[in-house]
C-alpha cells in the first residue's frame, strides 16, 4: 500500500528538487530521457516514502534523510585498488565514467552516451509506485557503464565496477547484458571519502544457460547516505549468485529485485551486513518466480554492535504458473550490544500448489561458553570474539567457492571487526 498524505516538502526533498532544477541543463539525455526525468522528479515532489508505505515500513526515508549535501564539482575521486589482482576495472569517479578500457570481446559504453542518444530511456521507468530509489536515480543519473557480453564470450578475469565518490551527490547506473552460456564474475564496489548522497542502480539481464557471480561490496564512510538497487532478469537455465556485503554508510538501503523468466533459472542471495555505531542499514528483496521449475536460496547473516539498526525484508512471490518452485530463505542475526537492533520480515506469497518453499529467522548473542573455551586457551577476549563472528558469517562467504574472492572478503571482515569489534 502506498499512502502519502504530506503536503509540505521536507528540507531534504526541497534540496533534491532544487538540485534537479539547477542541474537539468547539464544532465545528459534526449527528449524522451528528459520526459522520464521530469516524471521521476514529480515522484520526489509527491514526497519520499514514510513507514506508512509498506515496503519502507522499517526505513522511514522521509524522516531519516534529514540532510542532502549539495553537488561539489571541485572534488576529484580516485580509482580503488582492485579487490582481486588482475581484475578489469571500470570506474565511475564522482558520477563520471572514467577512461574506457579494452575488454576483449565485451562491448562497453558510458551510460551518458546512451542517455544522449535516447537508447537508455526505457530503463528509467520506475519499478513500481514505491520505487523511490529508482525515481531519484532516474531524475538525476549522470553516468555509469553499459556492458554487453556476447553469447559464449566468458571474460577470462573478473570485471570490477567501481562507484567512488569524494563528496556531494553522485547518481550512477550500471547496465549489464550477459549473453547465452557466459560464465562471469562481476564485482561492484561502492566506496568514498566524504559526506555524500549516493544512488546507484544496476540493471542486469542474464541470458540462457549463463552462470554469473555478482558481488556488491558497500564500504562507504559513516557520513554517507547510500541508496542502491539491483534489478535482474534470469533466462532459461540461468544461474545468478548475488553476494552483498554492507560494511559502512550512515543510512543504507539496498534493494534486490529479481525475476526468473526462464525455466530452470536459479537465484542465490548471500548477504553479510556489518552494522556499527549509530547507523541504519536496510536490505529489501523482492523475488518473482514467474515460470515452472525454478529455484532460489537466500542466506543473510547480520552482525550488529553499538546503537546500529538493521533491516532485512525478503519477499518471494510464486506466481500461479510457477509449479515445481524450490525456494528457501533464512536470516540470522548476531547482536553484540544491548543497544543494537535488527528487524526481519520474511514473506512468501504462493499461488502455485506444487512447490517446496520455506523461510526462517533467528536472533542470538555470542555464546559465552564458546567465548570462555577460547579464552581459557590463551586467546584474548577481542580476538576470541572476532573468531566467533568470523565463524558466524563464514558459511555465507565460503559458499562463493572462489578462493581468491573468499580471502579478499574475509580480509574486509577482519578489518571491520578490528575497527568496530
């Protein structure tokens, strides 16, 4: 349900509307794109979602987004060192695509060029009337990358998409078309160095029989509002493994929207949320099983310390034609402080009668017997706690089955715990 009764815009909404008016002449796009932008900003003028909008019940964006930084054209962001040595890097630096590298067999184009020629206009349509992230991004997106990986062309190294900010506002898109039979690993890095408002939208089409691992690593400073959205459509016998690690940001909302369009498609979501300080992180997933003989697994582990608040909403829709669906979802939370909190809302809506579906959620603290066991063997308390936290999330990371990637992500986990544990 979408209920919006407010009549007066908040300072944050006014700042977004003002930014649109000021930047309109600089935003790329032909006439059709500009019409889409105008429609998108009208959604912002109608008001950001509150807890009365069901999909935003645990993240009252209108209240939580108290401040919107101005654009800063004087700052310069630098590319990150690749997460995996040898990865092909495609960077967006403070909202502008960097130099176009050579990727053998892969077609590359900055999103700004596709906005200018109008070919990207249909992708600016919102994903529903509660799609505040899509509307905000459609109104203000300036650049990003479009990748087309042809049928049967499997990149011989990981592709790393970097969205790096140095302050202000940054609105980017990554659009990836993955052909039939392709095997690929794509790493998406969201990072920065200053106070910022960042929106980033992914549109991913996975072709028949393709096998794709996509990693989203969000490690923004704790002065950043990060609004992310991942949209994917899976073809026949396609397999997509999406790994999401949130290890930063002041206010974070990461949406995941996936549709299984071809029989035999399978989707895995593996999530790790590392929450500390006075932060708020929300991961919301909507998965549509639309055809028969499809499957999915969702496994999310959360570690909460300080006064942090977290949310996982997982909704699986099994449509009437989607017989023989096999879908299971689990969300497990480890609370390391009395002041932290985590809200979980798993949902199954099933209209087919021949399915195997289930979900579960748990919340726990560190087992003091386990902690005592380690400390009794000469391990100091912080190190012992770190080992138990690492063991708690290990299953999620190790399921990626790529040793260099597992090691790199575990290193990020160790760094987070050394800082916040």
